[in-house]
């Protein structure tokens, strides 16, 4: 591992450790969106091993978001849980059906959620 990569990983680790909850959620959305876009490109390139790997990474982020929900917060948390579970199922569909259509759908949802969180963070 080069010095540049080591420095970058240290920077990312510090960024995550010092981020507030809203920023962490945005990082998760960015990560999932990035992995799904990489999956889409891998599919175009007929690199099905990478396609699967990127889908799994995006799925793992959604599981983490789902598991971190505070369901005592009420209806919004339950709605997010349903949406995260739906997106996870769609990612599974993408791999099972060897299709990027579900990937595009999930990216759309994540981009909308991200926009909403950005607005919420700006207000607080």
C-alpha cells in the first residue's frame, strides 16, 4: 500500500469518527450511490464479478442504515425501514435478473433521500 493510500484511509477514518449523525447518513448515501454506479458500469463492461461485488457493498450500507434506525422515533423511522428493505430487495433483484433497471431505481431513491437530508441538515 502506497503512502498516498495510507494517508487517504487515515483521513477517511478521521472523517467518519468525527462526523455528526447527519453527515454520517450523507456519507452512507454517497457510498451506496457510488457503489451502485460502479455496479452499473461493471455490468456494461460485462464484469459480472465486480457487478456482484458492488451490489453487495451497496446492500451492506443499506443494511447498516436500516439497523441504525431508532424505531422509537416513530412513523418516519418505520417508513425509512420499509424503504431501505425495499431497496435491498431491488438490489437482490438486480443481481438475480442480471439487470441494471433495479439499480437505477435504487439510485433514484437514494439521491432523493440525500437531497432531503441535506435540507434537514441546513435547517439545523
